[in-house]
């Protein structure tokens, strides 16, 4: 996981505008903007441009999602100061209002690249859609779908305050009941707005941070990778040696099987001189159920002062050969230590050796054993 994180950081540095800097991502609460707008509005085409100019005011709230994109909502109201388009005054203080949502695209960052220092001027393209309402003194007011497009020329005064010059066009898309085929972005049903906005910006903006130097950690990871490769190569060599040994043992077993079987007659009374101490898998600890066998061996040695015992430890074929060889020896030593410490048997009377993997029993678990052979002489 750590290697993945380092690689991701390096990719971020390489993809940033500078090899030394990356764009820092703000949290949800950062980079909000609230602003008041004021200016003029007038019909764009088909009516007197200057005669119908009237004041307009507005408010907007937005958030910069990335150095390129922003979203927001706004409200605009045209103030009723004169007859518009030769008609009569509105019955309210406003000729019309517009409430809508907009998206902003930062043209400066798109074409001039990201800058770690705040630019004095930036330009945004803005487009939105919303609800357009016309107030009239006769009949019913008109509600329509409005669409807006324009530019924002932002002059950054401080880190938090900016002034914007905002020319835009606001269309009446549905046109007060216009036939469906005539609806759309018709300049005869559009107003030109020229507004100035006073904005307050919350949050740190999109600042740059220095790209960390991971060369030391990368060097350490490369060293670890090389060490692991060497370890793998060593294990491959050990595996090859084990395979060669296995082939040698297979050949010896085949040769032994080809020889006539030699039958050795064991006298029945020899069974009295052998005792078994069995162990659990992977363990050289003598369990409680095997203690009686240790006691029988100790009792025999105490009853026959000149007797000795040969302890041969074995392991089953489970696990690596090296581990089983150590386990077989530990099982023999475990029996020897029990006789010495608990039953005070002279160590000189005990010969304990590990014999590695045993094949005495067809039941594999029985080969986890110490075979103790008592010698009365």
C-alpha cells in the first residue's frame, strides 16, 4: 500500500503545471463566493436600445468546484423607472425578475495554465437557465423560461474581495405564449445586461503545495525489492537442491526395493524393552496423556541400576525438512530432560538423538514420536 501511495504522489507531481508544485484540493466548505450586482438592462434587438435602458440589481452565491469550473445561483431584478418597449409602467417596483442557476468556466486558467500566485484579472464564461417573470399593469404577469450567457471580467483586489464587470444576454426562451416552433434563443426576445459585481470570496482558493521528495524512500524500497529478489533466488537454489536430493533418495529407494527382503525375527520378549512417547504436530512438549510412558521408563531404569535407554526422536513428513529435523531432535531431548529433571536419572544412562523424518508407521501422525529402547546390560 505504501508503494502505491508513493507512486500516486509522483504521478501527481509529474502531471502538475510544475514539477515542484501540485494543485491542492479544498474541502466542501472552501471557495464559496457571495456578491451583489448592479448595472443596466435594455432590449437587445427590435426596440430602442438607449431609450429603454433601466437600472438592474442582483445577488449571487457560487462555489468554485475546481480551478476551471464553478457553479452557483443568482437573482436579477430590472427596476421600473420608465415605460419599456412603448408599453405602460409595471404595477410594481420591478419590470422583471430572473432567478436561475449557472455554471462558470475559467477561460484564463484553461488557456494560460494554472498559477500558484493570484492573478490580478481573470475571465470566466458563464451560462445559466432559470425562471423569468415579467410584471405588467394590465392582465396577468408573464412567467417564462429564461436562458443566460455572458462573460465575467474579475479584478482581484485582495485575497477575499474582487470586482467583476459582467456583460451578458438574457433570453426569454418561451416568449410569453409564443408558438412552440418560434420558441428559442431569439434576439428580439432578449435583453442585454451590463452589471458590476462586488464579491466576497470564502476559503483559501486553489493554492499550491511543494511536491515532497520521495527519492530516499524510493531508494529504500528498491533496496528491499532487490533483497527480496535475492531471497527468492536463494529459495530457488534450495528448491533445486531439495529436488536433487529427492531424486537421489528415489533412486536409493528403487534400488532397495529391487533387493530381496530380509526378514528379521524379533523375539517376543524384546517388546518389553521399547516404549513410545507420542507428540502433537509441530510440538516437542510432552502432554499429560504421555506422562505414564515416561514414568514406566523411569521406573525401569530405577529398578535396573545398570540399564540404559536409547531415545530416538522422529517427525512426520509435514512441513519443511529442516524444521522436521530440528523437531525430531527436540522430541528426543524433551524425553531426556524429563527423565533427568523429574525422575533424577543420571544423564550418562540416556542417549538421545534426533533421527529426522520417520517412516515406521503407515499412520502418519504416529511418526511424531520418541522411541525409547531400554537396555538391561
